[in-house]
C-alpha cells in the first residue's frame, strides 16, 4: 500500500518522519490525580504551556475536571494515531481529536475533546464503570487505537477485582464492541500492550489484581503469582489468540511498560520490570515461531537501614520506560532510587549506559534511610532543587520530544502508593521537570529553567502522572509497514 494511492490521516508516515518533520511541542496534556478523595472536582487533565517563547511558559493554562470522585486517572491514549496514517481508497480520514482517559479505581473512561480548542480541552463523554463490569472487566489501563479505527484498552481485573488479562474494544463512537481476545487460553494478569501487525503479533505485560494494588503496596501480595504478574503474553494479531507466555521469574516481577521498537519491521522490544528494576529484551529467534526474553539491564538493589532500625534491600522500582523514535535510546525511571537513565540500544542485546540524572528518590543524603551498601554509588545523591523548589518523591512517567532532545519527567505513580512511599510529595504537590538530551553523543542534563509545580492548584496540591502532546508522541503512536 503506497502512500501515492492513499490519503494521509493523523500522525506521521514513519517514526523517522516524526523525528525530522514533527513540530516542537508547545502544549503538554497531563493526567492529574486529586489526592483529596473528598474533593468534588476530582481528577483532571491539565494543559501545560511548554513553549519557551510564551508568556505562560511552564504554567498550567487550563484544567478539564472530571467532576466526580475516586476515579484515579492514570494513563491516556488517542482515538487514532499513526497506525491510521495511510487511508486507502474512499475510506474516511480519521482525526486525532479525542483523548481517552481510563480510570483505575472507578473503571470509568473519560473522553476529552482536544480538537475544538487544543488549549482548552473539554469533557465530551463519560463511559461509566458499569459498561466494563457487564463485560466482566475492571481497571482499564492502556489505550491504543487500532488500524481499523477502533480503540482498544487493556484491563487488569474482572468484575470482582481479581486479576484478569484481557482487552476491551470500542468503536470510533466509543460504543463497546466487546472483549478482544479469543480462544480458551487467557492471560492471568494484565497491564500494558503493543502490537506489530507485520509480524502478526501483539505483546502484553502484567501488573496485578485491582483488589490488591488499589489498597496500597504490600510485599506479600506478589507471593501469589496468579494475582501478581511476572509474565509476557504474546498474541497472534489476526487471530486474537494468546499463543505464548514467558514467565520471567522473580527478576521479572511486575513487568510494566512494554514497547516494540518503533520501526514496524523490527520484531523485538523491551519491557521494564518494576520491583527489581530490570529490563528484558524480547525477540524472535530466526527460524522460530516463538519469542525469547533475556535480561539486558539489571539495576542492583541497595542495602539500607530504615528509620526503625530494620535492614531493607531496596529495589529501584522501575516504573516507566520509553524508546526514542529513531530506536537508538532507551530511557527508564527508578522511582525509589530516584534516577532517570539513558541507554544506547544500537546494539539491541547489549544496552550501554550513556546518561543518568537523579531527581529525588528515597536514598538522598538527608533521607531517613541510610544506605549501608550501594554497588553503584560511592555516596548518596544530594537533594535536587529547581527554581528554589525541592523535587520530592521520585521520577516517574517519562515523555520524550519527537526530535528526542527534551525528556519530560513527572513525579506521581499511583496515589495510594504515593501516599505510602512519598507522603511529603503528596502534601506539597507533584512536579514536572525537563532533561536536555544530547542526541549525538548521548547524555542528559537537568534544565534549571523548567519547572511545572502542582503545589498551588485551585483545589489543593495535584499529582501529575502521564503526559501527551496534541500531535502524538513516542509512547502513543504505533506504525504499520506501508507496502
């Protein structure tokens, strides 16, 4: 299917087209959680001005409130993306103008109109949680558009909050079509997913049961591997059937953000495993119909002495990863250790560390915990201040500019866990900072002039999580082979 025979829809023809021809971002849509569960305005989508030439640079210029309680907005996705860029024949050309906001706690899905006024999005539709429950699904997470124009959202629970790995599909008018997967074989847990139709494959990762993670982090929850994940699940794309599950074991506990390489002809990718901060590469060996996973990055645990004299082996808690659109760099955040890292993945099997920046975390030099043994650092990192504001909590969600030169980092993970691990960040409000990226040689540096502070929000401090650009980004857009 050549582009000369097609009309062009949303996004970009290829990932490199986005790198070379995509605009410099001027707006950032930020999913924000209201930690005060009694506030009637609830969670919201913040529109942030990130244009350095603007008089409102680094300011929140609009808030789209859900006006309901206990939702826990988390991730977001577009109604259409670059997988629908080439539109053959007389088919209608889709428009990227709706942002889909699923909720981890209420099971609602909010549809936000960003097309009418990109600087002031408005709530367009609310899909109530009962819609998912009637399909025996709860805890919707990752949203991607499908090449046929529909929208698919991964889910993590059944109607009772037990672990369940599946997907719900909606048509372009946001009417439920049904669950996506077919066949008797089902994934035990769910979380994130990514597809590569050229290889007839989709891969999904696992977190855990909603009834467990919603009440906070309990170390013993992961003892039951039917309710807490450690597996990668591979589906045949056309048949919609689960055909292979890889158990990553203890080192791969809670594999969260999962990415194929952006090049749609690359049959490999990476997943970040949260608890012990490991990255696995998954790929298909030549001549094999099945996939292999191997650990390629291992962040050592740190031995620390807690406030009550207890000794703890603290993992990094790797909570986000992303891959630059040219498939050269992989980034991830260690929410507990407090650092963001950049790896050159030109050699796919042997990532090379090229950048590391500390942005808070639980092992800072003045933290209540004292580091007893650190295989990587000779001394604890110092507190970080930007514009006289101390960065509290740890680095969490990441978003990279299309050209790969600016990395945005937010601080909130999931409000019950925020309150448990970083109550001081919840009380003060979260932040977004920016790292400047050396795309030629590798490396990162904190931009001392960029800070978005959510401490003085109209209804109390807010918790910023995932970030999107109006025109798509490297964590929302999927490309197809155009032949």
